[in-house]
C-alpha cells in the first residue's frame, strides 16, 4: 500500500502527504454527533444483524442495549431541561471515572443543544475550578467518591449546590442536601411530559456548533479548552470506519478487523478525547459492545477478557509496560483478543516487539492524534498484521500532513521535523483563547509540536515533543528513544529520561527508573546491589548507543513514573525533581570541600 505525495497550493514547490485510502464519503454537517450516532444511517456504518448490547458494566455485568440507551438519554435530557433549563450552548461537566451512564450524560446534553466537558476525577478543587471557570459550566455531574471535591470547586466557581448531580445509582445526602442521581433523573424524565424540542441543525451549522470542550496543553503551556464541533466528531468517526472498511465484505468474516457484535474493553478515560471519540463514538458506530471499566487494573482487565470474550483492546503505553513485564498475563486465556491498539503516547519498537512475542496471535498497532485534531490522524493499516515497528500508523483518509524542518523548509521522506496536520476533524481552536489559538491553528493547519518522520508507506514515526528534545554537546537527543531501549532491560520496570544541566555538555540524560521485580529481589537480598544495578543500566545504554546518548546524568530509582490519565509521561515533574537532585548534589560537594 502506498500513499500520495501531491504538490501543495503554496507559491513554493512543496509536497503534502495524504492517505492511500479515499476519497471519504459525505460528512453530514446538519447533525449533532449524537443524532449521527443514535438516529442516522450512514454508508460507512456496517449493518449490525446481532442483538449485542451497546454498554456493559464490567463490575456487575449490567447490560444496556441500543433502545434502552436512547430512552435513558431522552429521559435524562427531559429532566435536565425540566429542572435546570439546560439548553442551547449550556455546558455540562462530567467529573467522574468511566461509568455506564457517562455516554448517557453526553447524549442527553447534546439532545438539548448543550456542550459537554469531561474532567479528570483525580483533580483537586483548584484544578476542577479552573476548568469550570474556563468552560462556564452550568451543571456538574460527579461520582459520590468525588463529591467533596466537586462541592468545593462548585463553590469556588459560583455554581449553586443544587446544580450537582451524582452519576452513582444511590442518592447521597450531605448535610441537609439530597443530591439526585442520573438514574432518578432518567426515571423522572421518562414519566413527565416533554419539556424540550430537539432541533435539527441548519446546513453547515454542525461545522461551528460546539459538542465538546476537551482539555489539552497544546504544544506548550497550561491546559486549554479545545473547542470541538459536532462536524469534527462525525468526520473522525467516518474516517476511522472508512479506513477500516467496516461496511465492506472485503475478506472472510474471521479475517475482518471490524466485526459487528464483537466487544471492546473501554477502560481509557471518557473525559479524554481518546475515550470519547475512539472508544465511545467509533466503536458504537461500528456495532461493538463496550465493556466499561472505571479504572485500569491489569488483573481485572485479564479477568474481563476471559469473562466477556473481549476482541479489541485499546491501550496506552503504561498498560503495555505492565502486560510485558508482569508474568501473571500468561495465566489467563486471551485467545478472544484479535486486535490491539496503543495510542496517547509513542510506543517504542523494542516494547512493540516484546508485545508481539507475548501475544503473537493478534494484530498490534499504534495510532496517533491529539485533542486539537479531534482524535486520530493516523490509524492502523489494514493490509498488515503489524505496522512497521515503532510507527504511529498510516495517514487517515481526508488528512493532509507536512513535516517542517527547523529552517522552515519541508522535510523529505525519512527526514525529521515538526508535524503539521490538516483534517476535516480539526477543532475550531481554544475556547476564549485567541492568542493560544493563533500559535497552534495556523492558516488551516494544526501545529502539533511533535517531531516526526515518515517512511515511504505513509507511516508516521513520532520521535519526541519539540520541548522535550535535549541538546547534548549540540546533538539532539530524544528521551523516547532512550526510554524505548531501557524497556528492553529486564532490570527496568518503567522509566522516564529527562535532561539535567551540565557545564561541559550543556545538558545530559538522566534516567528515572522503577526497578523490575528481578532488580527489587536483588536489592532485598543485598541493599548494596542498588548501586550495582544502576551501574549495569548505565552500561546497558553505553554499550548500545552513541556517546552523546549515554546516561551521563546517571540513574535514579523511583517508586512510580508520573503520568497523566491518558498515559503520557509527566516529564516536567521529573525534570523538576532532577533539578532538585542536582542542587542537592552541588550543596553536598560544596560542604565536602569546606
């Protein structure tokens, strides 16, 4: 399979990269993404002859079919309209881990013409208040375990206490206040007369009417609300289904990647664009059952694969690390799994190879995207069981890409530079933040901030983030490359590489390492082994990498690598920790001299 290199419309002769799959079928611009998913028939959508449920609650096995889902969404919408007058462009924040009623809350809000913003349930009151204020949230749906944080944030943001709803099944009283639940509101809404009329969008309105306000740091800076219109969600859904030929009988049923009636493990957070657009929107569109898990736990996932006969796994790198490093995986029957995709952060070629050896029967791929492009812009190719090791997938239909070098010229195939993307699924910009929008959304392109290169089959390879590349003696060093190599060492359970200042080299790599069980057993028998193991890890890199990529900053053991819920390394946290270590070492050396 090849891909297209076409002259651009620029005044200079440059080349844009496009997909080998296409052209895309029509993208409706007069529907909300909920109308598209629940009410519309599109040629890219496979016909589902099975009666499989749409949603399954992992812990209890509770099932929700398509008709019940529609009814629950309508009932909740009716109650939200009746009680709080939620309507056109009102923002509803869902502050909860994954729950079987998360999709219901989204669909109900969209039925009313509202906008959904999802918030990380691990947020502090200040972090949640920041999001509530930026999005101008009117109603807050939360889990009972997060109620205290929700109440504090609501007070800080001027949201009345009676504008809080619990996603749990049981009402909870706090003081004299009884908080309603989604379940009670659904039943209430189904019993009363309609209090709203769902409208049809005007032609073209879907391109600008907001569906989601999802948060991203963009290429730099503090989190910003990405304004995602309904058209973008619909476009990305069609792109994924069309690329996978979901509605085509192109091969035998057993060999097809997308099979209606199959099941996908839905553990990736629904407040993240990966969870909303890929797990929820795409997989329901193509007829899958979502087995909804509230939080990733390796053993629980393995048990669910057996219990529910999961066919597709959507993962992030931390999940893959655990699968490759933990021998418990081999105790479970994973024969039902046919396809696995890893996204949210790059997965090294070395770790991919380990995964292939562990699960040789399944397709293993990566995808690449960002909140600003309303999810994926590259997707697993269908003509190979595995993509090229380390690649982030193949360009999606309808997407155009450029790789821009430091001097502003366009890179050739195999050359690296910053990735620029144009897609029909592009977000409108950052909500109420014109300055940040101008920095990232440039003349119809999204500036990704990622350093990449392409091979001649249209596969993208993400090297690192612009702000994360380190300069060692004038050479660029990508932390992700070193991390991928370290993952192959049996002494390393998890790792993150950061730069530390160095008078001679400018900066040098330091590796924070979570020791593997093997390493911990050695240290337990003999504490002095810790220094020996660190030296072995340093030598492991020195024996395999060019001199300027060696761990001249050393190795520091750590209990856990900080990551955000989507699996991306919180590298800035460890950069700060590395600076503190450097200062402490300098102070110790000064005292020794005195």
